[in-house]
C-alpha cells in the first residue's frame, strides 16, 4: 500500500486472478485533487507498464475528486487504449459520478456501480 | 447552394426592445417563421409565459420550433452559450435562428450583471457562426441601466418595428463596465481563510458553512467542488497564497476566491471542453454546478464569486 499526496489519497493495487480474465484493481480512498494528482499518475503508470488487459479503478472510497485527478484518469484511459487494454471505473459516490457526467468523461470510460459489475461488464 | 446562400452566411445579434405582449408575440413569431420558411432550425429560450404567447401566435407552426424555459435553462446565464452551441452543433453546416431572453425584472442585481456579460460574450462565441439571434428586452419592466447595457452588447437594435445599428455597441469586443467593475464589497461579518496547498481544509470549511447555511448535501458538495477547482487554480497558476471568503444570508451562500492569477479567456468555462481534453474542465465544472458565478480578472489578480441559492427554485440539482 502506497501513501500518496498529503496523506489525503490512498492507492492500493491488487492483481486479481478471477475465473475469467485476470485484471488489475486500483482502489482509491480519500480525496484526489491537484495536490496528489502527480502521485496518482505515477501509481497508474507503474501498473500500466505491466500491460494489464483490464485495469479497474475502484472509486468507492473517494470522498472527493477534482479535474486534476480526472485528467490523470483520462490520460490513463488513452494509454490503456493504446496498449490494447481496457480501463473501467467502479463505484463512484454521487459527487464523483456527477462530475464524470458533467464532463462527459462517463461517455469515454465505462463506469460501473461496483467492481464485480465491472469485471462482468 | 447558390451564391445567395454563401452571401447570407453571417452572424446577426439583434436586441429587440418591446413594450407590449402583442408586439412581443407578433415580432418573435415573425422572426421564427422567417427561419422556418428558410428551412433553418429554430430555437427559442424564453420565460414560460412568453412561450405560451409565442406558441399561440405561431399556431400550426409552433411544433416546428424548439422551445426552452429560459428561467431554467438560463437560471445561471453561463449555461446559455453552451446550450446554444449544442443546438448549432446538432445542426452543423446549417444557418440557425435563436431567440434568447436572458434578462427579466425578477432577477437579482448579480444575475442581471451576468445576463449582460452573457450577451456581450455571445458576440465572441458566435462571431464566426452562421446564425441569427434575437434577444427580447421588456422596456417597461427592466431597469433602464439593463436596457442601456443591451444597447452596448447588441450590434443591431429592433425598436418600434425598425432595425438599426446600435451606436452604443462597443467595437472591438468589450464587456460593459457594469459587469467588469469590481464586485460590490462583501458584508462585514464574513469568514475569511488564507490557503496555500491545503485544499482539503478549504473544502472542509466550505462544506461546514454550506450545511450551516442550509444547503442540501448534494448542493453543498457542488459548492465544495466549485471552490476546490478555483482554489486548485491558485496552486497551478500562482506562486502565492489565495483567500477564501464565505458569507450567507437567508437567500444564498457565497464563496469567493481571490488570488494573484489572471484568467485571460472571457469564454473560459462557457464552452464544454472535449471530454478527453487535457485541461479546461475546472471552470466548466464551476459554472455548471453553481447557481451563479461572477469572475473579475485583471493584472492585479482574479476574484471568483460563487453563489448557491439556499432554496433553489427547481428540485434536484
């Protein structure tokens, strides 16, 4: 488990060997903003360097997310697409879900209610 | 397409000064019918009572016009330009016609300032558009200062049935002073907080005050997002601290951020960034989630004043 930012954002990574395809799960907790978006980008880039077929970011632990964190996620989505993989988001709380809607990011990146829906999706 | 179609490719922004409902209905209906006759997509965003008038005047033609309740669509005047850009985008390559009535007497002074700013910005946002825009102003109800500003923001005026160029229209583009002068001072009993990098504390303060003022959780979270986005710009674009000021009365809570930064694009936040754009989402979100945003920026710094109504006229949000 890596502590990032000013102890505001926690990032934990697991590689899950499911019945179907294995996937990488990144769980975010706390508050993701401009003060820790560099750390978030580094954490995601480190995982994407291993070329996972599917990367799921679990947002359910996020109390807050700003446009800096969104840009990191959008950039990760482009990287995953270039690598032939898929990025999915899971479990955003309403304020985060609303922000994804208002920016239309939810039309670029699939957003699921839960991680298990994302793995089934 | 003949030569005339090419020659007609122009942007026209007309301020229409009216006194009576009959004059309103006849003029707006004629404007819309001219568009229908030319096979142009037509859109009218006007207050609900005015929609009823115009529908009556249009009769069988009414269903061919897209109507929107301006008191909803333009409650925050910063929402209007993106909505009209979406309409022109749906009909890309075609000349479009739009009626927009952004000012009405029941609006607050701050809303009217922003309605005026919106009208000025229409000239920038649609400068290269193939569009005809008519903006009705009720001269019997609105403050004469609002009408005077409408003369400054519209290149063409329609009054007493006659079109004429507006002598007061500012060229090159200019925001009328009524909405570019410094904002009225806050009341004496405000909460003030200086921040540098601790945005979490900024958000906690906003959340606490928003709840005390009586905002619902959803709207309190909207205000938290808006303030945090503006405060993040202090970190991104300045080397100094920023100041958060919060106050409220029975009608609204206001959060203001001041810092040393400069925002040069007057349309910032009024055009939806492409979803995968590398920037520009911050001010877009600020305008989208707030009921009203006032922004002043020059060489001395930037002030962004974000308003949230405590009892919003509409459910949801």
